[in-house]
């Protein structure tokens, strides 16, 4: 199995899971902009809540700082085949949002399930330049 296959979650032909990309390292994830948020704790709670249902990763900057804290929920391979596309969420600052993101991943994510709770109100639109710069 190649390194790329392992990073994608398995052998060639294996289904790609829902991927949750969390912006950390710039203004998102720092105490300077959001001093009342436990950023490291939030990230760990999200990883634990998603568990084996998806993949959670942190990146340094998603270049959508006006909406910090930014999280992108990318569809699984099945979700993409059903028309799902990455969904950008802004202002992910509260624990209930972490729970709703995890609930959505467990339900199948973009393309297979509607976002639960108030997540639809957190969706933000970013430029194509920013969207195309998302790693992976």
C-alpha cells in the first residue's frame, strides 16, 4: 500500500471517509482572537466524537480568517458520488457545534445527510482560490 493510499484511509479502491479539516495555527485556534475557547480541547473532543466514522485533521490556515474558527466537512467517496461537496463552516466556537459536526459525520456527511441542528446557519462561502487551496 502506498503512502498516499494510507493517508486516504486504505488500499487502492477503498472508500474515502468523511474528512473534517480544522483550521489551527493562524487566527483560528488561537487565544488572541478567541480567548474563551479551549482550542486544543475542542479539537480533541471533535476527534473523539467523530471516532472511526471519519477522519479529523488540523491544518495551519484555510485563509478564511474572517469566519474563524473554520471547519471544512468534506464528503466521503459515496457522498461525493451522490453530489456532496465540501461544506465550509464558520464560527465553530461552541461545544454543541462540535457535537453537531460529529453527528453529521456519523450520518454520512455531505451528499448523504443534511447538516443537523443549526450547522446550516454556520455555512460560509469562500473564494474559489481558497477552496482550491485546501490540502488533500
